[in-house]
C-alpha cells in the first residue's frame, strides 16, 4: 500500500459534475488500498472574480484582507469535494491551510511555505479517511491567512507530499502529460514517459505551463516523485523524477517558448566598471526579474546594454531606468515587446557537443534572425521576433529529431 497526494486544478473542479468525477477518481485510488490526500484549487474562474472584487474596491488594497478574500475559493471546493466523497461512501474530511497547519512566512499574496505539520493527517489517512486540503494557502506567524501566489496549489501539493512522506504526488490537469513541445503548434509532439526535475524546471521557467516553477523546485529539493496526468482521460502521464531514474537521456527533451518577454536596450552607456551593477541593482530592488543579457562595446568608449524582462514588469523597469539616467548617463532607452523566447532543454546536452550549432543552423535555414542568446548547462535560449515563434518551434522540433513517427 502506498501513500499518494492527488492535486486537481480549477478546470478539474469547475462544476459539480467535474467534482463528482474527481470524487470517483479518488475513490478508485482509496479502494485500491492507497492512503490518499487530495489538494484542490478553487473552481475555474472563482479566484479571478475574487481578485477583481478586491481591485474594484481598492487598487491598493490591504494584502492581508486580499488573502482573506481570495483564499475562500479553495475553502468552497474542499467542502464540496468532501461532500461528494461522502455521498459515494468514502470517509472524507476537508482541511484549510490553517487547520493542518501549513505554516508560511508573512509575505501576503506570495507567501512561501516554511513547515507543514502532517502528523494528524497521517493518522487520519492510516485510519482510512481521505484528507481534502485547500491548495494555495497557509497561515502566517501572526495567525493570518496567507496565499502562495498564482499556481500555488501545485506547490501546496508537492509540499504536502514531502511532509506526509508520500510515495508520489499526482498533478491532474487539462493535459495528459509533458510533451516535447506544445502539441497545438506541433501536432507531431510526443508525450514523455519520464523527465528529470532539472529539465522540467528549465521548461517551466522558460514558458512551459504544465507545472508551476516553484513546485518543481520544491519537488527536486525534497525528492518528491511527481506525475502529470489528465483529469479527463484515463491515460498514462509523465513522471518527473531524479535524473538517475532515466536510463536513456535524450540530447534535447523539449522545446519551450514564451511570448511574455520584453526587450530593453540602453544606448550609449558609459563603458566603465560598476555600470552594470548600477543598472541591475535598482531593477532588482523594484522586483524586476532580468533574464537574457547582452552587451556590445563600441570604439568610442560606450556600450549598448540589452536585456529582457517580463512584459508585466516593463512599466516598473522603465520607471526605474528613467530615474537612473542622470547618474548612469546613457543616451536613450529602446523597448520591443514584439519578441519571443525560444528554448531547447535537455540533460543530454552535458555530454553532446553541437546542440547550439544545430539550433542556430535550423533557425538560419528558416531566415529567422537571433536577437539575444543565453545558455545554461542544459538549456539554450534565443530571442526572436514574435511573428516567427511557431515557425521556430516547428523547425527546432524537427532539427532535434523530436517529431513522432
């Protein structure tokens, strides 16, 4: 008998019929002899509505009261699922974050989990009761409800699996696994049976929306085996595991893309020590995450500094840069939001040469110009004009032999 955590997102519990379907899935696992805890999100659209109400009343609302409001969506779902399970003969009880408790820091709206006290849940599960737990929420050191930020239910599920010493954490979503790329762009994309934590983390960070980045990082740190499955079809999913569990490592496992990038170029920046720190330090203080960076040095003692930020961070970044202009002394700021980041990811890159060359050649063959390049040990990313996104993804998917037969 194993202990598993099952997580269901908003589309999986969007209405009462889907909640009944989730209850039936949970019952199958319990009837198979497993100890089961379930983590649920709010019903689809509920959190957006709650957020909108907060913003309509006050654009600069108190973050503590915001958390008190938006956490209610998950409270409704846990109660409804517990009722649905009881109706089909499964002993179940709903749990809110503060009841377990899931302890977090004080960062309301984007709290991080500090500890989960799972002893009582384990006792109940061993007695045959299914624990239905609210995702996305916890309790602060001062006793206030906190929320973990968008996508936080994935993080809740993985953290709970680690605290309960679960054998596996099953994430049920509207896709049936992790694919080599977006099947909507490349119909020949293949579903992966297994993918390493490192690869999934890179794919999540560069645009793949299957799992939330924080949840993958936590799974990797706590060695929680994660399985991505479809809520709507009984199909094998994808296991996210330690690299050691993957016998044959592909050179490239997947192609990801993101249209959420904005490119910023500072023209004619003085080329002297400390300038980069003077630019990127204040951006970090404004919580602007800088991704790709390239610097071109001119003969006249100046340089052009180009980097990317998330589109949502662009207004904040520009305000910070304009405040810096007098002390840094750059000539102008240029921006471009019509760009996309394309990334190839694979642990096999560590032992195979020529991965970047293949990427550059494939894009050149399609007359796609590369604007910025960045690399890591298992990833190569390029910035291109957004109009070439789909063409680039298809070309690279074929170039690395990822097309299904």
